[in-house]
């Protein structure tokens, strides 16, 4: 088990099996976010932060499109089961402590977006010697870079004045989505021989 | 890897050196992580000190709260670490953001400390520091951790240090980039959104306090350290020649020596703060020289001290 993708093949690329598994996970997560954002676009824009939703929809779609084109895909029979479990995880979840169902749904969607863009760092998986010009390498770097920007809409909404009265419920919802996304991401990484990124969750000695 | 529990969050820490006797607790700057103190651990242990280092909430291998990190939580986490050290003499040192957290701890718990070292620290946000902080946060948001590092490196380190590293900067940045997450750094920066100046509370710091300030510190200039010197009763300001904000990285050997000498002096009863101003030696082991009393230490251009 190593902290990075690889070992690199003879051409200096990430092995296609690893590319396939990582890309499939990211397509599933960002595709789910794109679908959820598509629904919000049906509503009129009333608040400033909602203008971000339009941009976010297209950025999520671009991430999916980029991965579909930049990945060296191989047949991976296990993906059928894995993808089903990932898709189930992205389904809307109730937010404890909130009776307003519309608000709870918006918070959960934002929480999932915060977790996908914050907890997943695909570029941090790249070994030092990964070819900078490799399409898959460039795609992972671009996704991580874009995630740092895309997450800002979720941060503005989740930390905004409107949600201050529900701060505990919002915190709990976001922390829960982070845990869920991290667990799924780490499990997927371990399945391709890569140590997970959630080292802080390692149950080491504790006082 | 040992952890402390602060509520539902975990704080990764490390202890080195003897189980008793004086110990240094070192607090990271905002974009740092505990491994950056590795050289201090070995050098201070060799001089008879224990050393405790840790990752603040939101840093390194400690938990990273997803939305909010309060500075009170950071002080509480530091308190947990100090509490488990027992009754041995504790010297607390912090750099930059870590210096602020150390100051806040010292204001509330001077009785638990034998001494305090505030390095590149501040108790208030001057307009310059506020605007620089805002710009750095925007840089993080727009360009990610790597761009923030690109801004901080030339701001906080000297040409003498940067020159030989120019061809190797990506490697220099890599560990910090791997360790720190954008949203967590942003949360640390946004812990200043409700920041209130500590200046009026500095008088509550009753322990000997050494204030270290790089001669050319651009981010937290002399005036911010002067405020600490004036308001902390048993303090001394030590100016480090040719140093910038991140002198703990650039001048580790000199800084370690200053930390050890300060603690030795306090333990031997020889420390005299007296709100004095000193010039550190260029190299470890050299003499500290009193700043000329007829010159203004707040100016770069030689100017006679203005009458009080």
C-alpha cells in the first residue's frame, strides 16, 4: 500500500486499472452533483449566491466530460457493484433538526458538494514523477484546482447569515457528508493499492 | 501516532525528550504542520528540554472541521496538550498565527507557564495586516494552496534562502501542499472574521516573555511587536538580523539557541525583561546586544529616540 497512484507504467502513465477506478468514482460523484444542480436551475434566481449554481452546473458537467475523455478506460467488472453503492450514497439525506424540507434538501446538496470538493484531493494522489503532460494527470490537477473554486458557493451558503440559526444542524450535516465521502473514497483507493487520504481518521492511540 | 480528543475532534501531537524537567511547547503558523519543528525537537532535546509539537485543528494530521474553526478551540486544544504534561516547567512558543494562539493561552493561563516566546506575532490586526490577510485569503480561494505558498515564500523568506532554492521550489512546497486542504486553510483564515484585539489583555501575561521579530518582517512588522513589548510587563523584544517573517524556518539553529538560552535564563533566575530591546547575534551562540538606547528601534533609518 502506497500513498500515491502507481507504480507508473513504462510510458510514465498511471496504470489504466487505477485510472478507471478513480475516474469512475469522480464521474459518479461529480455527475451526481451536476444532476442535483440541474434541478435547482429550474427555480428563479433570487439571491446572489444562486448565480453560482448556474456556473457550478457547467463546471461539474465539464469535470465529467473531461474525465470521460482523458481517462485510459479498461474493463472493470467490479465497477458495476461499486458504482451502484456510490450512486446510492449520493441520494438526498435528511438533515436532523430541520423541519423545513426544502431548506434541508438545499443544505444536504451543499453539504455533499462541500465534501466532494473539500475531502477529495485527486491531484494529491499523483506521484512526483507523474508525467505533467499526461491527459489523466492534467485532468486530476484541473479537477482539484477547480474544486477549490467551486466549493466557494457551498461555503458562502453553508456559512451564511441565513443558516446561522441552524448552525449545529448544518455543521452536523456537512461533517456527516465529509465522513461518508472520505470513507467511500478511501475504500476505493485501498481497492487499487493506495493508502487512503483520511489519515486523521486513523484510530491511533488517543488520550 | 498519538491524538488528543477535543470534543469530537482529534489533535495529533508528538512528545520528545525526558518525561520530566522543562519542556517547550511549539505552536505552528497557519500554513505549517508539526514536522516543520523536527530540527527544533532534536536540538532542544540535546540541550535538556522536552519538546511537544502538534497540528492545530484544520492542519496536517489533526481533524479538519468542515465549516468553522474558532480560535477558542485552538486555545482549548493547546490547553489539553499542556495539561497532560504535568507540573513540569512549560515554555510556550508560537510563530505567527501560532504566536497569537500562544498569546491567547498565556493571557488566560499564565500560571501554567514558566515562560512565553512570541515569534512573528501580533495582538491586533493593523490595517496593513488585515488587508494582507484578506488578499492572502482571496489568493487561496482563486489559486489554491499552491498560489498561497507562492505569495508567502517571497514575502516571508530572504533572498539568501530563496536563491539556492529557485530551481527546487515545487519540492519545497510539495509537503505543505499535500498536508493542507484549501477549505481547512480557509477556515483557519476565517477564524479572524470575529477577531477582537488582545492588546488590552496583554497585561495579564505575567510570565517572562521573549518577543522575537525578524529585522525585515514585512507581514508582521516591528510596530506589531512593539505593541506586545509595551503591554506585556516582563517582556524583552529581540530583533533577529536579516530575518523575515518565517525565520523559524530560515534560521532554525539561531532560533533554537535563543529559545534554549531564554529558558535557561528564566530557570536560573537571571532573566530580566524590563521591556528591553535587544539585537540577536547573526549566528547561534553569539552575544545578544542591547539596542542602542539613543536610537529608535521602530525605524529603519537611524533616528534619535524621541523624548517620551
